[in-house]
């Protein structure tokens, strides 16, 4: 009888756990709360006052983390609990654990690493865009220079053709004049 009661209790707890597993939004909200607390704590530790620039910086950091979480956060469901993780290229880091409707985030060192990774990723994307923009600008400049050079060559070719035509007319007039002079000399 005791064994049956223990099995029933274990089954009830397992069913309760499966019904109270938090969703991705709950994990994200808990992590964003932890990030905001961490950012506030770091700003205070660095000696930044609570002014407009500090608030703006905090907002930028939290928005960057939120964007990174939206794109990189994976929920791993184990039915009675779940975890969230992010893929950092060479490794996958677990960020939180969800059980009985609660989300538990991990240590601040991991948050610091995740924030630095997100900031580095954002900087890399910014640099890649800058390089691509500069390359496109250089390509346009080269194409413009090429078109300008082509137009210059075409203009020179037209000038040379006009010169050749003018010289041909001049030579024809000269030949005609010479022919008239010879005809006149022959007729005398």
C-alpha cells in the first residue's frame, strides 16, 4: 500500500511538473529581468550616476541582449522541466532552468559573457556592414571612373574621325585643285 501511494504521489508530481513547465516567453522575461539587474549593478559598480546617458546606455544594452535572445535562444523541453540555451558558435551555454512555473537564471558571470558576446556580435555585424558599404562605394566609384574613361575614349575617337574626315576633304579639295591646275596646263 505504501509503495502504491509513493508511486501515485510521484505520478501526480510528474503530471504537475509537466503542466507547470514555463514557456519561452517566461524564460525570456526572467533573463531580461536578470540582465537589467546585472546592468544596473554594473553601472553602479562603475560609478555611473543615474543620469540620461546612463539610462540610454542601459536601454541600448538591454535592447541588444533582447535582440540576441530573440534570435539565438533555444528552449530544450524535458517534459517535467525545461532549459534555455544559446549557441555561441563553438559551444552551447545553458542560461536558465524552468520548473514548477518558475524560471531560475544562472550566475552573473555567464550573463557577463553573454552580454560581451552579444556586444561583440553586434560590433562584428556593424563592421561587416561598414566594409560592405565601403566596398560598394568603391565599386560605384570604379564604375563611374570606367564610364568616364569610356566616354573620353569615345569623344577622342569622334574627334579623330572628324579630323580624318576633315583631312580627307582637304586632301580631296587639294587633289581636285591639282587636277584643275593640270587640266588648265594641259589645255594651254
